[in-house]
C-alpha cells in the first residue's frame, strides 16, 4: 500500500521517450543498429574522429526542438508531487523529464543540452543556433578549448552515483521503466533495491534482461500504462 511517506526511486531508460519520437538504442531500428558504440560513444571515438562524434550528438541535440514530453513523463511528475520523497534517475540524455516538470532528477548519463570544456571543466546549457551546427564550439570561459558533449560515454563514470546508492539503500519501492537492463551500473540498481527489501516494479514493452527480479511487471507502453498506474498508486492511501 502506498502512502505519501513511501520512499520511491525510479529508473527510466530510452523506452519512456520512445512515444515522444526518440529512438531507443537496442530496438531493430535502434541507434546502435546504425552507429557503432566504439565510434560515437567512447572517449577513444572522440579522440579518433571528433567530427563524427560531434555530428552524431548535434543531430540529437537539434531533435530536442522537435519532440516533447509524453503522458509517461507527465505521470511521473504527478507521482513526485504526491510523494514526500522520490528520486528519479534517468539514463536518458534528452530533456523530456525536465520539461515535464520533474524536480528531483539525476541524469546519470549526462545531458544533450549541455556542453563541457575538457580544459577548465565549464559545463553549461548551450542550445543557441550557433551551438547546433557542424562546427565545433569554443569554451565561453577559457575560450581556447573546444567543447565536448556533456555525455557519459562507455568507459566513463556515470554521474552522482553516491547519491543514487544512498537513495537505493533506503527506498521502499523501486520502479524501472523503459530500460533493457543491458548497461551497468544502472542495470544493477534493481538487484541492489531488491536485496535491501524494496518492492520492485517493472514497466516495459518487452521483458528486460533482469526481468526475474521484479515483484510486479507491467508489459506495454509506458505512456499508456503509467498514467493509470500512478492514478492507482496515489489513490490507494487509506484514511
Ligand atoms: P534500450 O534501447 O537498451 O532499451 C529500451 C527499452 O525500452 C527496451 O527494453 C524496450 O522494450 C523498451 N521500450 C520501448 N518502447 C517502450 C515504451 N513505449 N514503453 C516502455 N518501454 C519501451 O535503452 P536503455 O535501456 O535506456 O547509454 O539503454 C541504456 C543505455 O544504453 C543508454 O543510456 C545509452 C545506451 O548505450 C549511453 O549512451 C552511455
């Protein structure tokens, strides 16, 4: 049974943004079918061919203007408004949770909107027209270095892990939405939450790799299932 005091951690993946028109990674028409991870999502790829990597992310940065949050993103903001403590961890680098209004949100794999300077570590939202072309952008702080995408690539450390681990150790309910369970450490959150006694809920189009660990699994589209589930969760509190 849910109350306002129920502590909830939610992990989202590409599936929650699929209904907004953003391609997932591992579907038959997914991004990794067309691009090699080694080429566009590793520090070595950036070193070898920065233009290829830059163009890949610039296309995805420009796409943010063509998409918007869907009912799945919105349902999670309703749940956050109701609960005293909810942490939303997303593997998605789009800004759809932010635009839907989620507040306590961690982008564990970085954010497309932001660029980062490898020299002085400046990070900022850079989404003006001149930031979105095929030309590299210089750092607004130290001006001599070229900015890189503020994305966590394979072989790099995901962001804010200690905050996430702390929340996982204390949560009553863990919910994974739209993620295939392939990429660690995020794919390991379910096992951590389960081990410390959380009730674990999965919402996904197809059963993910770690399907067996869920206490409750809802198969289907997040944008269709989540609004109804959130409505039920918010209305189960007894007087
Ligand atoms: P995947 O593409 O691996 O998995 C997306 C999951 O969403 C699949 O299990 C689909 O069945 C499911 N799905 C698709 N449409 C859905 C819908 N409408 N509603 C619910 N579920 C749906 O994406 P992620 O698990 O997010 O990392 O991938 C994790 C990481 O791998 C990404 O953050 C990215 C990638 O490599 C980096 O780039 C570092």
